[in-house]
C-alpha cells in the first residue's frame, strides 16, 4: 500500500531505517501491540491453526500460498477503499463516508479509570456511539441510550443527518455539492447489508440528491478502518480519565480526537421508520419467488420510531446512583434530572416531524442548482471575444524542403519540417519548427520486439503516469502487453492481481516510444526526462 500511495502521489518516501529513527526520537511513547483485541478472520485463524498442527513442508507451503492469496484479496479491497477516500479528499464532486459503531461495553456510565469494588456490581447506564467520517471534511459521533432499535432505521437516520449537515456546510461556504457518494459500511445484515438500506440509497438517486451511490463492504474479519481508529483514540482516553456523566463522556470523545480533527457529537433524538421501504420503483426490476416490490415511492413524511425502555431500567439506575462512591453531589443532581427527562421522553415521545430530513436535503440541492442556473456563465465583451478568436485561429501549414514521396509510408520517417507563421509577426520573422504526427514515429515502431518494453498513453489510464508494459505478442498493428507497475523513481515489477498477470491488447498508435530499463528495473534519468516531455505534449489514445 505504501508503494501504491507513492505511485499515485509521485513522491519519494523516506527509507524504513529513517522512519524507525524518527519514531524512536519523536514518538517513543507510541507502541504497536503484538496482538490486538479485535476478532480475527475465520480463514486466517483456520490456516494458522493448520500450520501449527503439521510438520509437512509441502502442506505448510500450500497453506502459506492460500493465506497469501487470501491476504492479497482483502488488501485489494482495502486498497480500493483507500484510493476512493483519497480521491474524495481532493475532488469536490465525490463524497466518501464510513459509518460504524463502537463497542457497547466500553462506554457504560458512570465510567471510572479505577473502579472500586463496591461500585463494580452496581447498575451501569448503557450508551452506544456511532461514528461517521466524511473524508476530507468532518467527523461525527452519534449518541443513543439503547432506546432505539439498532436496525436499518438507525443507519439511515445517521446517514441522512450527516448528508444534511455536510450539504449545509458546503452551501454556507459557497462550495459545490457532491454528485457521487461512496458509502463504506460494516458487514452486519441487521443494520447495513439489507434491502432497506439499499432502497434508501436508490431513493437518494431517484430524488436527484445524488447522481450515483456506491456501497462498499470490506471482507469479513478485515474491516478495521479509520473510524475504528477514532474509537481507539477514545478508548485510550477512557483508560486514563473518568467520565461520570453523559456530557463528560461526550467531552472526552472530542478531546481524544482533537489531534485528528475535533468530532461533531450529536444525540439521536428521533428515528424515522423506514422498515416498510422495499425498493425504488423500476419497471424492469426482477424479483425472486413471491417477493413483492413496491411500485410507488413513499408519500409524505415517515413516522417516528417509538423509543423503547426495555433495555433501560430507570428504577435500578436511580437506586444505583445513590450508592456510587465515585459520584459527588453535582453528579448525582445531574443524574436525577437526566432520569426524569428520560421518563418524560418515554411517556411523551417527540412530535411527528412536519418535514422529513431527506426532503430538507432535497430542498438544499434544488436551491443550489437554481442558484447556479440563475448566475449562469459570466459574459465577456464581444470585442474581446472577437479579438481572442482572431488570435487563436488555426494557421495554415507551409512546408519547405524536399517533397514527400507518395510511396513513403506515413510512419516510415519523421514528418518534414513545417513553417508556422505567427499571427502577429511578419513573414521575415517566421520561425521553423519540426512537428511529429502521432505519439511515435515509424523508425521507433520498427524497434518494438517480443519481450521489449514500451511506454504507452491510453486515455482510460490517463491518471497513471508513466504507463509501462512488456510486449508479449505482435499481430499487425495490435500488441499484446503485460502491464508493469512502478513509478519514475521506483523499481518496476509485473502487475499481478491475486497472482494473475494483467494482460491487455492495445493498438500500436498508443505507443509513445520503446524503452529500456537498467539492471534494477529502473528508468534512467534521461529516459525520465524524455517521458515527462512526451506525456505533457501528446494526446492519449
């Protein structure tokens, strides 16, 4: 992944020894445990257990190959997520969001870094934190007290609140709204991987809020990502600090992540019921068996989910608060008022909303679109445009020198020097310049051979530079190539995915020039300068 980042950013990264030197000098307090507390992948665990049981070298090698293929597959998925995340940080038309929940047993209240024996068996108030990161913009933490079922409604409410808040911030800053969403969720069918969430994402596209939504799930057992790192920072804070009340818990979450950007902490006051939402209407949609698909979209505003007090024993909590040795009178007073507010919320739930939050998001998008259309394109004076057109008109080419032979192929030699007349100069001030038609000349194409390397310029890979491949077959004007991966300053190696070499057929018109590398499979300095010049001047095929 480090080499992939280096190739994308075209930057030189410090050596491993220099990295460890800086770590020891400036970050000696940072340690990496040999084992973590997260659950492990089933395949990884089974393969390692089998390797420990056998002494057969052949079987150990087979198991190692299996584990390597498995890790390469999960790394491909993780690499894809990282690429989209980095792309969204620099591209305003793309929004990347990841949502996940924190371990529910870590945030029970009151929380003491040193729990007394007399307090350990008392009733604890359970809380749940849901983390969300809008990459390149803002982090969010949503708090609930187990009064809402952890189902698709909760996931949709969090996502809808984040989109609304993010779009509001962009409009306030006069920035364009994103048109594509990449959403990364955890592998749980109860909350995320279900038709209700998929239908809601389809609804976002149908209502014109977004043009495209891509939903991603990492491989089971390999889902620990940046949102979990945010919770990890909070877990370290909890091991060193006390949090006796809900405000203290939320303040700790902000302080724990202030070095990576302070998180916006919100309470989930209402959750709308969307469990009956099946699918966006689509005449061409297929169904399996007797499953029915809604042919109409939801009308009006969905109802609120009623809060559930089954998981909150307020009477036991009231008795426990009076017995906690760690609480002072101020904390006990806060807990008494808080318990009364909770009782009132169960008796008198929040009123039904007049407008769905998603409808507010749609209004933001429509208003932003109307504002852009009303502003239109800035108009320029006609005289200035006319003068600009005169100076940018194509100049007819005037050739000098020997006349081309009709029998000469267009790729057999370089085109003749051409005389270009600048619009603001006289004929006596004209200059001679040699132009090349096409990315490579006939003499260079003639030097392409089996096993040789070439530099290409394909439009579908125009973000990648340079594009290096090895020729494995030549059929007329079509080349069969093996792609290689590397950079201007790094070694080049064959590009394989899950052990399979990436092969492609391209036209010889896409070849910039044949190349050769040194013994270390690196590009020479002269070749690097030549390729940079070619890539900046030629048009991709």
